[in-house]
């Protein structure tokens, strides 16, 4: 629980401002039933260099991922979103027709227009099936962008209840002949209800918005499958004669230490800035910043286990205060923050203990559930690059 003396001191300094009229009212998540272990994944992967050693051990060593979930190709990101949203609404004790707006973050949608987000609104009967809704295509930072956008709508008094969902069918856009990329990703969805109330309550949302971008095209990229540019056309001959087809596009990543450092540094700065401080304050170990960081529950984008370890070290956090699901769910892009938040609230945290000469042991600790009064920071980076951090006090 956030120490009240520290909280009061920071409030007096006007550094960490919490809006107690707006709060996280509910969370939910969904994962496909199919569990794909590293050993199972090896059968789907091509071009693995056997000189790197045992495949499962290699994946655990370079990513700390041991399992991920895989959705059937006949299913869609929108279907996963509906499950996660239903659970978030139940947690918030809201009926669907009380929701004012729906924001869906994804880049693996089955349908662009009319859109899976409009189908969700229709199926749930939100505002008679006619509630405003739109996609956010901000890659792995999508739900952090969604949370900040929804907060702005609520703060302005335009809406009272916003439903934000991140959902990704990433295994449908993986190139399994590229082991360095294919080992990272899994499928799933996470959702949050943000609500505005007339009187302030115990929980609240940090008012500082730290969304940003940094154009680095070589690190993460995915071209538009529907863009018939010359670069993406393939000429074929069949019984219908000569014609041009659009080449299928996959997620590509440069990988390596440069990407790891960029992710660690970007999420570190987003977290520190969201708390009202600077990187210089972090370097100088500013006592008030240190007091906040010692009490924060960090729910970062689950990019890679090594990135999470680097983020922990950079911020100087105790290991159990960095929430992780990457070990069993992999990188679920924009869904990962909300999946992990829901896990942290309901189930606790996952911990990894390295065993010399064999796979690391993953344990689940229910005693580490996020508690009322805890200060939670939700940083993300992705999409080459978009970044941000959403902070709130849990109630």
C-alpha cells in the first residue's frame, strides 16, 4: 500500500497529481486455450541455428519466455476482445448499455471496415449498438494510448464510462521462418473500464500525460497488407491469366542489444516522467522520486523478459514489484499491459528463478496481488517507436 506520508509529501510538492474523480473501475482478460511451449514451437520454426544449443533452453535464455497462447486462424482478435470486455464490465459492475465509448487497440484485426470494434459495440448493445468507437493502431503502446485518450474524454466531462481493450492475434502475422521474431509473440486480450464519478474516491488516475514517439523504422516494422504498392506486388500466371497479387506482410524486428536498450531506456523515462521527475533526478537518486519508486507497482509492456530485467535494474526496483506474465504468455503486443494488470490484480505475479544447466523455474505468487492504495505505473513502448506511461492509484 502506498505510504500516506510519502503520498502527502509528494502532493504538497505538486509533482504527482492524482485525479480522484476518475478511476480504474474494472479489468478483464482472455487467453486462447492452446498452450504452445518452446518444445512445441520448435516444430513450427524454420531456420533455427542448432549451434545455439537446445531450442527450448535458447528461447528461455534470450527471452525468458517458456510458453505462449495461440489462437486458431479461424478465430479473430475481436472475439478475444469480447471475452475480455465482458469480464471487465462484470468487474466494474456495469451493464454494457452504461458504457459511453469503446477504444480498441490492435493491428491484427480481421476486418478494417466496418471493423471488429463496431461489431463489439453491436453485439454488446452498447448505447443501443451505436456507441462511438474506433481502432488505435499504436502497436505495443496501443492500450497506454487508449487509456490516456479515454482519460481525456472523461476529464472533459464528455463521457462517464469508457471501455478500453487491447487484443492481438499475433501468431497470424508471424513469419515462422524468422526464429528471432517468431519466438516472442502470443495471442490474447486485456480490457479496462475507466469511469468518472461526481465525488472523489480512494482511487484515481495520474494527470500527467507522457505519450511520445521516436521514428526508428529499422527496428520494428510491418507494412500494410492492403496497400497495393509496387514493393508489395507479385506477378503470377494461372488459369485466369497473368495478374498481380499483394504479397503477405509480416512483423519484422531488427533485434539485438540496440532494441533492448531502446526499450529499457524509453520505458524508464516514461515511468519517471509520469511520476513528475526527470532522468536526471533518477541518476542523482532524488529522495522523493526514490520514495515513490520504492512503492510503485510496475506493470510494463511484456516485450521480453530480459527487457523487463533491464527496466527493473534501471529503475532500481525490487524484483517482485515488476509484474510479469511474459514467461507464460509471451509478448502479446498492446494486450500485454492490460493482461498483466488483470493478472496482477486477481492472481499476483510470476517470478523466475534461474537454474544452472536447465530451464529457469517459473513460480506464481498470489501474495503479490496489487492492493487498494497501491500506486501503479503502466509503461509501454513499441511500433518503432511509440511510448507512454499511465499511472493510477488502485482502490
